[in-house]
């Protein structure tokens, strides 16, 4: 039979003192002392032996129960419980000191957790982003105030409902980050969806974050329309005003009796102005249609050297210097990339002709990207803030579409276009960055 530790301690103590007690009783019995006194002395020896053993057992039992109570309080998350009398001059006292320090540490961490949880709950309640958590059975386990408002119910009514019942089943499937159309009792809009996972109680849960983007999209759409109407209205007025004036002058001319001798020359001049302004409007609308209807690129391998040489040969006003670079190829639509580089080279040549400078095209590999540079020796940029704004131009007769189209082509190929003044040299540098490989590895 296995003995308990406290009972074992009692037995060990009794066994340890038994030899001394036996010797003491034997000495008393063999002495010449009075019989009654000998009996009293023997009883005192045995009682001291038993009393000491029992006292040691009770002391150990009390200390162990005290430690047990402290550990039970910690298990019940009651960190205010302390044990007195702990000192570092003995093993048991040192154990008490360490347990008291542990309780104090856990109490501090508990307060920190409570404060952090309260802060998180406050933030979750105040933000207007919908936050929802679902368990592995796709049942709602958590919803902030915005989520409850969106779902149109109270917390005790919605918690435990399935994603199918809430109309959110589509959010738990498909890509974890996308824009989705959702319909609820209180709203039917477009939402930006972000989905992640976390573990609670060892089980995976899904966390949904929904942000209503319909209002922002409508605001941006209105702003874009206002900007477009303002630009087109300005261009239309610039052309229609002289057309109206010339038409009125020609009408007055043909009503005169008799007609002046040079009336034919005046009519031809007026009609020429009307034709020129109509052609300007046609160029503007053609450029706008080109920007608005850029097709999806048909990707193929494009040799960079041949691409640059082909575009440079198209420029007849100035010999474009091809400085060269390593033998590289990029995935892209050859026709669209030609249009991109044609616009950049044409702008560079226009700038270089103003000062009699030159244009140089070079390229290199930077990490996993092609970096192509078009350098001109023109006057440089006085203000680069609007160079990529559609229909913004500083050139007489320009459409303001070239750089905007170049940037759009680069972006659909996963790249960028930048234009800035050259540091330490006259003129500008247009920098095109395109991935050398397609897909996620190109990032």
C-alpha cells in the first residue's frame, strides 16, 4: 500500500527517534531510580518523542495546505491571495516568496489583459468597419456594433446563427481579399472584404472584415466625371468659340450687297479655321477614346533590345541614341509597349529640340525588374505635379494624353512610369520599370 507523503514523514520521524527512545527507556529501567519516578521519566521521553513527530507532521501538513490554497487561488484567477512568513533563509520560505512573486506577476498581467481587452472592445465598438468571427461550423461567434447594425439584429439573436442564414456564406469562400456585392436588410452595396484565420480553444476560426466602399466609389466617380466634364468643356469652348465667331462673320459676309471683291478669300480663310478647330476636336476625342478603351494586354516575350531599336527608328526628327544594355526580355503586349515607348521618346525629342540637345535610351536589370531610361537634354520640368494628368499639356496643339496612356500601359503590365528632372545634368529622365517575369514572382 502506498503511503501518503505526510504519513510517510510521520513514520520516518518516528523511526528516526525510536533508537534514541529505546536507549533512554532502557537506561531509565536499569538505573537505581525510584520506580514511580522511572515510570514518569519514561513516559516523558516517549511523549516527547511522539509529540515532536506529530508536531513536525502537523507543521508540514499546514504548510502544504497553505501552498495548496495559494495554488488553488491562482487556478481560480484570484491573484490577491498571499502567504505570510516567507523568508529566503530556508527552503520552504524561499518557495513561499517565489509563489507570492508569481501571484503578483500574474495579477499585473491580468490587469494588463483586462485593460487591453477593454480597449479592444472600445475600438471594435466605435469603428464603422464590420468585424465578424465564425467558428469551424460557420456559425457567428463575435460581431461588433457595426456588424450588428448591418445584420439588423441584437447580439443574443445573431450569435450562433449560420453564415447561410446571415447571407454571408459567399464571404467565407473564394479569395480572402476582394470586392464583393452583398445585400442585407439594411443595405445593398459593394464591400471590400478581408478574411483571415485565428485559433481559439485550439480550433480554427474565420475573421471577416467588411468595409463599405460604395460611398467612396461614388464620390470618386463624381469627382472623375466633374474633372472630365471640366476638361472636355474647356476644350470644346476653345474650339466652338472661334467656330461660332467665324460662322457669324461668314453669314454676315454673304448677306452683304454687293459682295466684296475678295469675299472668296475670306470664306476660304474662315472655312479653314473651322476645319482646323474641328480637326483639333477630333484629335481630342480620339485620344480620349484610346485612353478609355485600352484592351487587355496579350502577353508574349518581348526582346528589350529589338523593342528599343524599333521605336528609336520611328523618330525622324532627331537621331535617338540607343546606349544599350544587357540582353533581356519582358512579358508584355508588343503593340502596347511600342505605344508606351513611342510616347516617351516623342516627348523627349520635343524637349530636346527646344535646346538643340539629344535623347538617349538605355536599360538595365534591377533585382527582378527591367529599368528602362529615356534621357533628354531639354529644358527640364518646371512643375511635375500634373504631367500624368489626362488632357493636361503645355504643348501647342497637344492632347495631354501621351504620358497618361504610357503610365496606364505600364500599370496593366505590372510596372510603373516616372518622369523627373535629371540630377546634375540638364533635361528630364523618364524611367519605365517592368517585371522580368509574370505572376506573383514578379512582385
